[in-house]
C-alpha cells in the first residue's frame, strides 16, 4: 500500500512540474499561452450584437458578444484592402500589398513570405491552419493544415492536406455544412492531432458568411418572421459619393457599385440570392448597356417594395450563416473549457474585412466606406486582458501578426510593417507614438461585376479622405500590356471619372455627406493630403511603379 501511495505522489509531482516550469531563481514560470485566431469570412461589425448596430436588437451573436465582453473589443480596426486575398496576405505577412506582392484576388503568398507561422515556430509553437486559406500557394510553413480549395464549398467541402502528392493534389472529402465540418476538424486536431508537449498557435477560419450565403438547414426558419431593420441610406443615399461613384447627374449609378435594389443593371442582389429564378446570375456586361439606359435611378413605390423584399431575404440568409458561426464558436469554447485549455488560451476573433449590408444601397465589400473597411476584432485572455474593456485606437490588419508574436512572448521582426498593439490590449492606453491614421487601397478596378472603382485614402478617428483614381493597376491603354483579360466579370479597360471624397466622421458617422468642397474643411483636407503623402512614402505604397496612375494623381491632386 505504501508503495502505491509513493507512486501516486511521484506522479502528482511530475504532473505539477509539467504544468509549471521553474526558473533559475526558483520561481514558477507560467506556460506560454496557446493562441486561437478565429476568422470568419465577410463577418462585418454590423453583424455582431456587441458593436451596437441597427441589427443588435436581433441578438445575432450571443456567444461572440459574451467572448468580446470577457476581454477587449477594438472599435477602430481596419483592413488594408477590403477583399479576401490581400487581407489574408496582410495578416499572415504583417506587410502591405506592394511589399508582400499581393495586390488583388489573383495574388499568392509563397511559403517564403508566410511570416507569421515562421515566427511562431521560432517561439516553440506548433502551428496549424484549418478552414479557409485562399492564398493559392501551399500553406507550407504551418506544421499542420487542412484548408478549403480557394473559396471552398458550403456543403460537403473538400480539404487540401499535406500528403504524398504535391500540393494541391492531396484532397480529403467530407460531408456536412462547412461551418460544422471546420469546427469538427479543429476539435479533432486539438484532441488527437497536436503535440501536447508544445503550446499551439491555431488559425481557425470559417468560409461563412461569405456569399452565396448557404446556411445549414437547421437555420432555415431562423428570423423567418422577423423584420430586419433597414438602413436609411438603402433608399436615400443623400450626398454620399462623388462623380467617381455616381457620374455627372448620377449617370453612372446604373453601373457603379453592385446594389440591393435594381439600380445596378450589371449586378444586383436579386441576381445572387434567388437560385430558382430566371434572373439567377444573369449578370450583364457594361458594354451591353446603352446610353438610353443610363438614366437616373428612380425609387418608385414599386421599386422600394422590391428593394425591401430583396434586403430582407439577403439579410436573413447572411444572418443564418452568422448564426452557424456563433453556435460553432460555442462548441469550440465548450471543448476548451471541458479540457482545461480555456484559461491559458488567448482567443482572437475577427472577420477578414467588413461587408456592405445594404448601406448606401451596396452589397459585397471593396469600398473604403466604414461598413466595408472596418473589421470586428476582440481578444479574450483573462490573465492579461481586463474583461469589459474597449479601445478606439487606430489598428490596421498588418498589425495583427506583430501583436500575436508579442503575445506569444516574442518580438515583432523589423521586416513587418505593422505595429504590435499588445500594450493597448493589456493597459487600454495608446502609446504616445501610436499611429493616428490608417491607409487603405483597393486595386482591383471594376472587377467581378461589382464595379468598384480603384481608390486609396486615409482614415483618422475624426475624418476620412478618399481619392478615386479609376484605373486598373496595369495600364490597359497600352496595347502591349499583359494582364489577365479572362478574369471573370472584369471591366478593367473602362477608366472611370476621378474625384475626391471627404467625410467628417464625428458629425457624419454614416458618411452621408461628401464635404470635400465645403470651404470650412479646406485646412483639414490640406493636412490630410500631407499626411497621405507621408504615409504612402513610409509604407512604400506610392505609385512610382505605376506611372499611368501617378499621372492621374499629379493631374488631380489639387482638384
């Protein structure tokens, strides 16, 4: 009996040593925290209750709201380019587009530039990515991956894995809804696949709620009898926009910016969501729309009724996908809790960009308007981050990688252009030298029949300045220029009007009044232009390699 007792005591001592290591001075050192980075595709701040949008009354995300309230919620987190591939490249590399080489959806991030998993492995972490990847090249720098091919499918998704054949030929087939299956895969890896002697860094990426908004069948009746609050700008866009987005006398509103209403003749939401209709994906090309159709959009009572119906159906489909994400995050949190992993795991939640949910009568993303460029972002880690805290510090998604590295105990490498905001998470205070603005650029001019003109700009806490230069990044006027002319739904050769937009965000948070020509803002705009020049130089985001664009900038800078 004594022998059994001694063995049990010895086992307890070993267990204690495994949980806590001793430093040279005899004090206990806490284990490195695990990190789970959860990212949903196109989950915008309006689609989370905790951000207090018009949709908050629907309580769309109770699990995520609880998670946010157990840590710090960041209110001013912005994407460098509101489209999947460039955003994900910025997150993985900690670099801007011209530095990491990913300007648009056709860009790829090779293993050599997959810096975040590289740096985490140096710190002793086992690294994994499960779910959506979308960066085309193999995620080879992760110790483990199980990722969707490109966009992946909502139902019965395939996954690319490491195997005997070269990437991307090792494919595993699964059954079920992707949000459920991705969570199953993550829990399985946490339970059986990882090296439990190491801390883990896991990127858990959902496909949902990306269009075409295919929810699991159990959510078919969710919100079915509920009226979804509508944004006022769905019906009246007031003085939002400019000649670049609206044309002279609103002549371009019929082809610029895919819409909820039937305003946009090329692509509108009814064409996307009614799969059993004769209009499903019957998109038009710009060159088929005659001048007689470029008439100012009239929102008649009949059109308003149609717009409202499309909006209601659109939002219900979107929020049903969001509900699936929220419920599956609950499954993941429950697993962590039941396996004593929750308290020593840093949990980050974000979306890869924002999304237009009918604001300004727009769908999709790409725009520099806040609903599109703002990312949800919150971090739970009770050990270091106080519950119920918020920060309005200006954060860019290139800041994520440096922050995660420092949270793991490392130092952000010099080659990353982002800044770590670890101290903001832990203290709630901005360092004195913290950036007061964020730079944005959308490169993929008039792509995919969403018809967003190319633009760049600067956002501060109080103001936003946007320059629409309206040109593709390849000079399509050059007959010898090489680019992907077969890119789906592109209108790259159509140069659109050039214009500036300026919004006073304190007095006009919904960006309903382009005040660029208001004399009272003359000095503010001049200062923002100076800052814009400075930031573009500092980030190596100038147009020195794109002289056809620089020519437009020079000509119109002082318009």
